[in-house]
C-alpha cells in the first residue's frame, strides 16, 4: 500500500525555505541579558538551600538540560553539533558569571538551520509516500538515544519519525469514521439526534486535512514559531537550564514571561482551571484547580499533554512548540465560552492516541473550591449498616485578605473542615475519610491548623533553610473530631497535604490509605526580581527551604508511605518527585518532641490483611489490576509498529483502555461524584477499612488519649 500523493503545496516549498534561511541573521543577546545572567550566577548559589557552587559541574548539567529542552527527542541536532557544543561546556559557568550568554544564541541558530533542513526533507518524504504494509518499528522513546552521527542515520530517523506520524493520522481518521458510524447506528436505534458526534470527538481526527497536509503543517508551523521567538525566550531557556541543575522547582522567568506564574494562578479564576508547564513541545497539565471546569468534568488528568486548541466549533490550532504564555492565552478566554482541547493522554506514552475534550470556560469561585462533606452508609460483614463521613479537600486555601480584616468570620479550609466535622457528627457517624487525593498543597498554615482539628496541641511540621529546623505547632488543646480517621492519598498528594498526612500518621492518629507513595515534594520556593524593584531583568524562583516530619524524616522524594496500599493507575506512570531530574535527596533532622497515640499499633496489621484479602478476591479489584497491568505494559514499550493494520488494532485496543480508565475514575473524586459515573473503588475500600476498624475497636470511642513514646529515630541531617 504505497502512496505517491503529490501536493501542490510542495511547489512553493523551495521559496518558503529560502525565505526562512535568509530572513534570520545570527541571533544576538540584548544588553539586559548580560545583567540578568551575572546577577543570577551570583544569587543562585547563595539563595538556594543547597548552596552548591556555580561551577563547571553545574555548567555541564545545564548544557545537557538546555540541549534537551531545545531538542527533546534528539532528532534535530547532529552528533557533530553536540561535540562542538560540549567543547564549551566547562566554560559556560564562567561565561554566565561574566554576563556572556552568546552560547545560547549559537545553539538556537544551529537549531533553526537544522529544522529548516528537516522541514524540506519532510516534504520530500510525504511526496514519495510510505509502504504501510511493511513490518518495521519506530523508536519513539528517544530521550536517552544518541544524536544521529551521519546524514544517512539522520535521514533514516526522520523517515521513521514522519512515517509514524503519517500512520497515526491515517489510523486516527479511520477510528473517527468508525466511531461516527457506530454513533449513527445508536441514534437510529434510539431516535436521539442530539448526540451524533459526541463519541466521535473522543478520538480526534481533523479529516478536512489530508494526512500529508496535517503532518507537513505541523513542521512548517514549528519552523515559523521557532523563527519568531523573541531573544528573551532563548535567554529564559538557557538560564532556566542552570536553575534546574540545582533542582526541578527552581526557575528563571524572563520579563516577558514572568507573568506566566501569575497566569497559571489566574486560571483558577477564569478559564479551564489548570496549571500548565511546557514539556516535549506541548502544554502539560501540572495540576487541576479545585472546582474548575476541568476538575469537575473529570476527563482531563495531570500529565496529559495539550497539543491543539479550538475555539467553540472552529478548527483546532496546533500549539506544539508555542511559548507557554501564548498557549495559556489561547486556552483561556471569555467566561461561558467553549474551548476544545486536543490532548495526548498521560496513559499513552507513545503519543499515538489523541482525544478531544470540550470544556466551558468558567470563573472558579471559592465556594466551588471549598471542602465538601457527605454521609455514606455501608453494610458491614456482620450485616449491620454503619454511617461514615467523607470529606473531600482539593486544596489548602484561605481568604488571606479576609483573615486580616475580618478575623474569625473569614473563610479557610481548616474552618470549613471543622464545620463539616461538626455537621457529620450529628449523623452518628462511625468514622471519617479525609480524601486528599490530587491535593497539590496550598497554604502551610492551613495544613498546621487542620492537623490541630484531629490532635491535641503539639508539633506538626519542621521547616529548615539548611540551618536549625523551626517547629510549627498547633497550640489549641481542643480537637474537633476524635473518632476513627482514614486519610486517602495518591501520587497527586503533594506538599502541604503530605505534611498533614505525615503528621497524623506520625501521631498514630490516622490510617493512611492509597498509592504506594505520595508525590514527594518536600521543598519551599521563593520568588523575587533579580534586581530589587526592577522587573526588567526577570524573576528568580528558587528553592529555599525543606519540610520535615515531626519524626525527623523529610517528605522530599520519598513522600508519605501509606499504611495500606491500594492499586492505582498513577503508580503505573512516571508521576512523582523521583522522576524529575536533579530532584533533591531525602534527608532528616532530629525528631520533634511529641506524644504518639498508640491505639492503631495493635490493629493495623489485621486491617492491612483484611484489605489485601478483599483486593485479591473482589472481581472489581481484579479487573482494575488487569487494567493497570495493561497500562504498565504500554509504559514499558520503547518502540511502536509502523504497520498500518497493527497500528489500527493497537489504537482500537488503546481506545477501549481509555474508556475503562475513564469508567474506573478511581483517582478522580470529582468525576466519581458525577451521575452515571462508576463508583469510586478506592473510596469504597477506605469505607470498608473503617468498618473493619469499627469492629476491632476498643470499648473507648475516643482515639485521642495519648501515651508517651520515644520519638521515631532519624538520621542527622
């Protein structure tokens, strides 16, 4: 099945390439870039918690990070380019310290030249067509691959890369037609004409564009976008490579893009309700804003990548390789308008699957972000029905202005949870589940105050800037709730939520249930202009402190290990601090002085065994584990077939997998709460654990009686 389609557009390509090749002279840094580089080189080692020197080791790490950011799949630069760049590596720190950033623009100019050459080659490949019946594979996972050493090797990598994209487009078109046909048949059977294309939107295919035009347009757009980048973009990429050599959460934001951080936060006000970052040329979902359209819809997940955006019913516009600020602005828009996102799901690491998700932009109000509670009734193994409270908390929030001005009447997450606990207790509940899944953190003070709702006064967390640790404590001896408590976590549980879960686990106050670990972000970042009062040189976001549990160990990297582990889709993905380059190591300080509640010690082993038995024998868990196993196999693959029939079958299988993942919704509390969604399997297990605990409990109904214990041991920091 060889295609020899010839497109008229190719007739104009020669002039197009000539225009690109002659329109850009060698790029040069601006005068202000020199000042920004010098100040950053001076500030970073002093301000960063590690106080690592700005030396040649950092320069080598920065070079690698910079080259990966410019050519993430190692297909544009040649090995000879890398050899030349590497000769400068050990001098880069000295150059930046002197304000010399010319190297960054040298790399950028080579990238432009290489991409221009490849766009022309893409045109030739698409003109000649591909044999889609041939049995060959493409190595799609190239982050650690070698850069091509010869022209022939370079051409072969690109032949397979473009064939892969071409086959993917042909498969996508076919699936879209199949889904439309199936939807039409359903409509005929039900006489419902309102959902003709609903299912077809789940598999994306811009059928109006031929596969040849679709692939070519992506690369011509990439060349246009790259050619139009401002010098500040190059500087930002370059200096950020140095900050990321210290740790993955430190950044340099250029003057033009310093607003990106604020834009991300403003997405919680009007837009889809998501915080974005750039990865592999796409806009990656870092986290969903509680109460936002995306979180309430339930289909968009952290680590999904947005590759195209459509306004209403208009045609999608590719945002691949756009600056993040530009991508954010096209995703945002007027309230109550529709935006359609084309995404590559996080569950498909090959990038071969694309889904279309339509959302209505909205203003996210505090009320929608607030903690929510409900009463669940469950029949136990003894036949008796028991009531339990469930509180979902997506963020540690507070009306900080209201707290300053109105004091006790201002809104905050700890006050809302306290109110919910009072209401739940009037229903004669036998326990509470505090759901912190996908809670990315928030205000540290709120985490401390909320911990105090479940314990008598005592330390909650230790914070250290590299010197002596400061202990933050709850000083209120009263408790809002003293009964059985389960905390649900997953790999999306991070920062402040890890502090609360860790503290209550250290006290023996709660049973922690969920993924094999939480995210593991145990650091604090501060932001400041490089030059006081002068935003023109850009902004530095730098890691300045670390969190430590009261037992002494950090939450960094290791996160919180649950007492009872449940199966999770996120455990099958590369989600967590340990997957981020140059993540800071785990460390420890001396334990704080605290008293541990001892009631859980005797019952935890039995609760764990009972949960494990259910997970092995319950058909729903068996099906869920099978689903996760399939996902694990997808994640392990590094090559993908270029045979059309094999890819079509794989895509059909992937589509079914996506449907099953959506139906399970085990890691999406908001989605699970919607009508017609499947039950939340993990929440259901948490309620069964509470039931088991109720049956095993001592006569005393309170867990908050304390006994002195030796504090848990920890290494010296």
